[in-house]
C-alpha cells in the first residue's frame, strides 16, 4: 500500500469517526489499513484482552522479526504439521507481527509456518483477508479455521518472518498439504530455496 493510500485511509477513518458517534463499549476496529481482527473481535491487545499486556511475539529475545527472504540463504520447506503446542510447517499460528514500517507498531495476526530456522525459531509468511487479486506478492489460499468470519485469505510471499516458539500465541489451524504446496512452490520459485 502506497503512502498516499495509507494517508487517505487514515483520513477516511478519522472523518468516519467524526461523523458517527461511536459506542465506547463496542470493541474498536484495528486502525491499520491491512488489519485482521483477532478471533475474540478485538485488536491491539494481548491474548487476555488487556491493553497493557505484552503480546507473545513482542517480548525481547522471543520477538517476531521480519527478515529479508533474499538474504536468509536456503530455507528447507517441508510439510510437517503436528498439533503439539509448537509451530510446525503447514500450521497457521497467531503471533504479533511488526508493521512493515518497523517503527515498533504491529498487531496480532495469523501467519503460515513454512519452514524451520533453528531449534526454537521457524520461518513464516503473514496472512491477510484483504483481497490482492493480480498482486504478484500475494497468493490466495481460500478460507479456513484461522478466520472466524470465513473470509478468503491471502499469503504475502514477499515478507518473511522469524517466529520464536515463545512468540506463538496459539495454533489456529493446519493448512492442507495441497495449499501448503502451492505456497512453498511460489516461495521456492521466487527465492530458490530447497525443498525437503
């Protein structure tokens, strides 16, 4: 999204808030233009809903970090989901993800685990429900249990994240092997990674 689009989105949000009286008891919508609501309907709070709580993925040493996919070398991708409380390839998990501006802001969102980085970290690509038809950096994967509203989801194959095991808030779903394969094939073609 360009800077102009972001500014227009923020301005539209502000005008909408000024024109409509908001119910202070109603949960607020995320302010980021590419936001996906958490399963509990809130945005910007930790897993218990308290805004002063630090979300998993933000704690120093176990934070979710954006990495340059062109500079990580080989990433061994292989489908190995296991609902064991640890992030595994093929699983959709929730973690805090920094915004692309890397200014300390971010939000809780689903990511697709695509491969192992180390004993306590995995590589993942972020997911969004915002449509990206025709955008070469996004791949449609349809809907799934990670989105309580059943919306179509898109995987951003341009942004890669390193997620620490302690940065995972919860396992949300397992992506079927076919859709996982489409995502990893797109990543392998783009970055020349190895396939297990």
